[in-house]
C-alpha cells in the first residue's frame, strides 16, 4: 500500500554488504530512509576517533569521509534528495540524515 503517490513502497531489506557495493549490482538500488540515515551516521562516526587530532588539508580521514559522502549522494534516489517535498510533507528520517551529515 502506498502512502504517498510520489514515493514508492518500502523496499525489501538488504544487507549492508549489498548496500555498500550497490554500484556493482547492475540495477538501481532503492533503500528505505532508515538505511540512508544509518549510512550517514556511519560516515559521520568514521571521523570521530580522530576528533582530538589536528587535520591537515590532505588528511586521509577527511578524504575517505568525503568520498563516502559523495557516494551516498551520487546513489541517493532523486525523490530522497530533499527532506521537505513540494507539497509540504516531511520525510523525517531523511531530514535527520541530512542534519547528521551537515552538522
């Protein structure tokens, strides 16, 4: 059953190994908003162990986190790019993912 006309039903669950290699699956992978939130939190938490160390512009930790963020947004379905839709409805989980990434 669809709740909103422009948003597809919640997709079948996948393991994170499939999600992490979704560009090689040969099909467009659409995951739930929760999956994208968890991925955003994994990316943000990957730089936490080094929070007390000074970063240089070429820091590998920053480069890896940046590459992961680019990959997240590159494979994010078009309808999940904005947390607030044109009709005023809010995808609260995607809103939290965007806030988590942009803090």
